[in-house]
C-alpha cells in the first residue's frame, strides 16, 4: 500500500517565519514547516492484530509529506525534523505507532539530505481540531541542545473519528538566541546520531 492507496482527504502545509525574538532580529529568519495529511484509518472501530497495512503504506506517505515540507523551506538546508500523528476517536494509538514506524523514517531522511539522529515523534488520540506538538531536534546529532524544540500542528476539521492526521515537520535552524550550552551543531560529528 502506498500513499496513493491511503484515502487522503486533505493535505495542509504550514510555514512560519520567525524574524524577531526578545526584541532581537533573527537572521536569517527561522523557518518552521509542517506538512500534514489527513488519511482514512482502515482499522477504525475494530481491533486488528496485524497492522502491516499501515506500516507498509507509511514510506510513500512519508515521502509525499517530506517532499512538500522540504520544498516549503525554499532551498534552505534542513536542520531539524520530527513526526507526529493524531488518531481519531475510533482508532488506537497503535495505529499512529504503525504509521510512524521506522519504515516512515527512511524517505524522510532521504528528503532532508541524510539524518543520522533518531526522528523524534509524538502520538495521541483526539477529535477534530485537536492540536499536537511535534518534537524537533537536529537531524544529525540528537544531543545538539540548541535544536530541542517543537512546533504545534492543528487541522481544524480533522481527524474525524475514522481518520488519522500524519505530520512531518522540518526547520531551517535551531531555536533563536540559544544560550543553554551543550554541543553546537557545527561541532557535531553526526556518525552515531548522538554527537
């Protein structure tokens, strides 16, 4: 099953450019992009032991969302990434986990030009309009503190009870004005995904 095989009701792409923080210019502006797909949940309302359909369909969905998100960075290199899913009230958290399976990760890594760090994720169940904070961190080294962040996503009319909202988030940089120490992005080696 590919992304084209999921019934996609809508795709919502959001772009936020931060130009000012604490009265100081953020140069270049920090861009955060989210791409969310609202898809039908084939297992809504029933227990299914085998979630392979969601797992195997996730790479094509990841590729679609990652491509849209990266394109919205307008050529800026990807610094941070994250993923999330909101399952409608007739679904299970495990449905979100199946979609955000490691198979979802490779197309996202390909789209962002690599990425050795684990892709942080969040999942929850909720009604239409439920928001979720997508965790973010530096794509090549998880211990780069300046990039520990999140971006909120909400699709006003989703998910319906039998839907799932699946989200990819990317950024053009870390938090503005970072000053809590730790490993710097420019000092990260990125071989093990940690440092």
